[in-house]
């Protein structure tokens, strides 16, 4: 008798203190996109920690979880999962594991049949008949304004690109740009104070180099590769540079060659005059080009 009582007590205690897992699936057959519910409950947890998959990650890939709520108190754990399936066929919810204080509990697997309730022959009717709505100009503007603005922006970019190609590049090579750039280079040469320091060789080397580059760019003559005598001959035959400017270039370039080979030693006054003459020549160059253009037009 005592053994029977002991066995019954053991079984009762085991049931009282062991965890009981139950699960319930609301529907076994679903229409596409229909909401279904799975409820999982564990009793007798006795404040033990329940560990399971994170929220919205409990079900397999094909199940679109809509809501996943967890409720727990000292003695029970409940999890409610709402989901839908958007593909036809048979799908299985496998055993779901729950770790309760180190003990693994598993639900039973469920098989769900998902069907498409819409038939090809079904006719879909509007609830209300279509109405004709008259649109005003502002209504069309509201509908298509972004397209219109985008088209105008593209058109503006195309026009700007054409203008840049046609006039932008020319402006960079215009006589005024070349003149201003050369005047800046001459100012930089002046700041080096070669004249005041008596460094006539460095002065003439840089002055003639600046002048050659200017003639090549402004008059399109090969001044940067020709010898002085050949350049003077080309300038006179070309007849683009005025006689006054030709004389200045010839005097300064010939003197520069003599200085370069140490055959003459100009004083400060001569160097200042040559610098001023070249500067005036650069400033007057635009008049040479204007005269040349008028001559060609005539």
C-alpha cells in the first residue's frame, strides 16, 4: 500500500512541477493572403526563463509573419503568432523549440494547405460606375508639372552645353584673355627685381620667353620655336603686327640675344624701357588684331 501511495505521489509531483507545452493552429486550410493564428502555451514554468526564436523569426521562409506577441508571468508563457502565406501549395510548420530553464520542449508539426480561391472565370465588377471628371489647366499642371520641369531642366542643360562649346572655349583663347594673362606674367617678372639687382641676363631671358609665348598665342606665329632673325622675317612678311610693335619686338629680342651671349651689358634705364615697351606692345596687340580683321573683311 505504501508503494502505491509513493508512486502516485511521485506522479502527481512530477505533473505539478513539470512544464506542459501546448499549441493550437486556428486553420489548416488557408486562402492566399488569409490571416492564420498559431498559439503556443507553456504552463508550470515556475519563473524559469523561456528562450525561443526572436520575434517575427519563428516561422519558416514562406510564412509572412504579421504579428508576434509574447506574454509571460510567474507560471506561464504564451506566444501568439499571426501570419499569412502568399503562395499556393502545401507548407509545413516544423517542430518549434522552446528552452525552459535548460529543458527543450517542442511543438508538434502542422501542415497547411494554401489555395487560390479566385477563379479565372470570375468577373470583377466595380462597386461604382466610372465618372468623367473635367480637368482644368491647373489640374494638368499638378499632374504633369514634375515632367515639364524635368524636361525644361534637360533642355536648359543642352543649351548651356552648346553655348559652352560654341563660345566658352573661344573666350578662353580670346585676345583679351591672352593679353591679361601676359600682363600678369610681366607683373610677376617685375616683382622679381632683376632690374634693381642688375641681373640683366635673367631679366631678358624671362622677358623674351614671355613675349614669345604671347606672340605665338595672340598672333598664331611660331615664335616659340623660331630663332630671332627668322621670327622678325616672318613678322614682317605676315604683316599682322603693326610696324611700331614689330620695331619694339625686333629691338628687344636682338638686345636680349646679345645679353644672353654676354656681348652687351645694358644699364637699368635700358632694361626699364624695354620692359615698358613690351608691356605697351602687349596692350596694343588687340588693335593689331582688330585692324587685321577689318582688312580681311574688306
